[in-house]
C-alpha cells in the first residue's frame, strides 16, 4: 500500500503502537509544511512594508534552521516509508540493514554532531 494503512493491521496485537507512530509521523510532516508556508508568507509582509533587510536577517535564517533540522527529519520519514527494509540479496543478507531510528537520529544530531 503506497498510500494509507494495510487493512491487515486492524486485527493485530500491535495495531495501536503502529497507528500512533504513523499518526505522529504524519503530524510532523504536516506541521513542517504548515510552518514552512507560514514563514514563506512573511516574505510578502516584508516586501509590502519594504523591509528588505528582514528577508536576509530573518526569513533566510529561519528557513535554513527549520529545513536543515525538520526538513531532514521529514526526508528520513519519507525515506523510511519508501524503502523495503526486509529486502534480501541473492545470498539471503539484508540489503539495507536496519531502518533508521528517527527519534535517536534527531537527538544524536545535537548531542554528537558530525558523527
């Protein structure tokens, strides 16, 4: 199922764990899109009120900060959804290894930068 949830989850024991995780990831994606749209709208205010310096001093740093952190998180969420993590090669070994742990990845991005 490229979009939506497989109906086989509805009778499983870990249905609640799976759907809560799915809803949280969708909330992050929609929240980042909404925040990006809100920041882009400030450019129209800056140009209307002729505050060109605010575009360079506020808009660009805000977009860089948000998209470098949360844009990367959205990218990894979509990557995690789009890759078949159980795919095996001809020898029976996993092709991609384990899927990324998104929460730990975001935490270690600040605790151990560059590692």
